[in-house]
C-alpha cells in the first residue's frame, strides 16, 4: 500500500482503509460518479471525517494509481530486468507484472480502465505509457537477440502480450484455486511456447 | 449490418446510420449517459425524427448487440466449426471471432463492455456466455484429443485465449497497415506455437 502522507483521523480508520473503499467504488461506479459522501457512508463515518484522512477525491485517485504504477515501475528497477539475455529479462518483467496485477488487483484494474479525463489520470497514463514502452524495448531486444520470432511485428507482439496479461483483471479472483504463481507459469507457457503439444 | 425492421424516416438516413452513430456514442459516453437528443444532434435531425427510425434507445442497444452476437454465433453454425479435428475446429472458430471483431469493431466493443444493468444487456450477456461455453467445450475437446497441452487448466486456457483476442478491440484500427487476416495469423501463431523460436 502507498505510504500514508500522515496519520490522521479517527482511530479504526486510516488513509489505507479509505483508499481501499475508494478504489472499489471507483471501479464499480466510475470515478466521476463516486462522491466523497458515498465513501463516507460506505465507511460509516461522516463526510467531514473523511477529509481528516485525505484532502480530496482527486488525492484518493492519485494515491490509488500511484500504488499500481509504483508496483509496476519497481519491477523494471530490479537488476534482473536490466541485465542478462533479453528473453529472460522479458520473462522476469512479465512474471513481475502478473504478480503486481494479482496482488494489487483493484488498483491495477482502475489504472487499466482510465480514460484520461483529469490531469491526475493523464499523468498516470503517461507513466503507464513509459512502462509499456520499456516492455516494447525488451520485446525488440529479444527479437534482435534471435530468441523470439520475427514474423510478427514487434508492436503487435507487445500488444498481444499486454492484452493477454491485462485481461487477467477481468476474471482472476485472489484466494481461489489458481495461485498467482501458477497463473504466471501458465501465461509464460502459452505466450512463449504455445498451447500446441509438440 | 442488422436487417432494418422497416424502411422509414427521412431520405438520407436509415436505421443503420442511426445505429452506427448510436454505437459510437454508447462506447464513448456509456449507454446510460447517451440520450436520444444527443444522437439526433449528432445526426443533424430533430429528436422526433429519430423515432421514425427506431422506437427507443433500448432498441438501438438491442440491435447493436444482436449485430455483434449474430456475427459470433454464425461462426459456430458453420460446418467447419462442427466437424473434423478439435484443434482445427478451434482454430477456425478463433479466426472467425477475430474476423467478426475487426469487421464489427464498435459493436463487439459495446458487447465486451456490458455490465448487465438492463434486461437487454442481461440477455446479451447470456448469449455471450453460451458462445463462450461452446469455445470452452472445443478447448476441452482439443485437450482430450491430445493436440493442446494439458498442464494448463482448461478454464484458464479458455480465459487466456479470450483475453488475448478480446483485447484486440482496445488497440486495433481497421484500415491501418495490419490487416485483419495477418492479425488472425499472428494471434493463432502466438497462442498455439508461442513466441519462442525453436
């Protein structure tokens, strides 16, 4: 979870509880349609009490998106993403992306559904594009290295990989029979080796 | 396009033009937020004139979803989906799905974003689930036949395949350098044979 900017408000609630409730509501009703009053009601506190935890609805959105993006960006800062064969680095980054997606599911869901209506959203989309470009560069490197096929355009390859991985937010349920590690194994297997037996 | 129920309204407009404008607006603003007045303004006709083409906003939604679902369901009615080796039938159906998705892009986009808020939406989701179940049965058959790997749970396999294919609506632009046929080749190649060279 993001580091709370300050510990304030009533005991029993902190910025993180408010954030968790907010993200669920943003995903369910949309950011625009969610009011601070709705969040207060959901938490069972007064509308004025909620402002003890966070200055504005925009700050809740910013903190939530930062939690998703911070997790993704940390993968690329790991040394395993930066050195070695490009296809091993790509696999490391894709496994990391699936781990962040499953651990921070509602936060990544919110990120993936952004439309860029506000400045906070546009900044988050800019960070997401930077992350996406770094994966695209890894795909390119693996292609030049000769470890992944070159009969699919690298942009298409990158989009299909992201499509496969990002769609996980639509159906994955943490705590169910499919663990996040097995899911990552499955995705890596399908994407790199294909479903056909040989 | 769906068969118009009747040819009515002013010359220069027909139900199909109204439907095309409606689907674009539903995708952009959401079904709830789109009014018949907005559609009339977009078409440059009066609000009362729009009712010459279609009885209600709900009918526009129903016609649009039927155009997407009818295209998908027709694939399964083709004899190539019904006989032969299961993995060839699966490939035929997936190629057909990609063709419908790219040809009827805004209609399938609308279908994929449904939340089931109205009776029309719930009926469409029911038809979509029936379609999805038939693909899942083909995946199962290909697995039992021994042509696709059995170390991934068949439900996960089906979800990853749909995730890969459905995500195409988020980025594919008809008329660009990537043709729908090449895209289908690329998807089939990645999903069945994987990105790794061997």
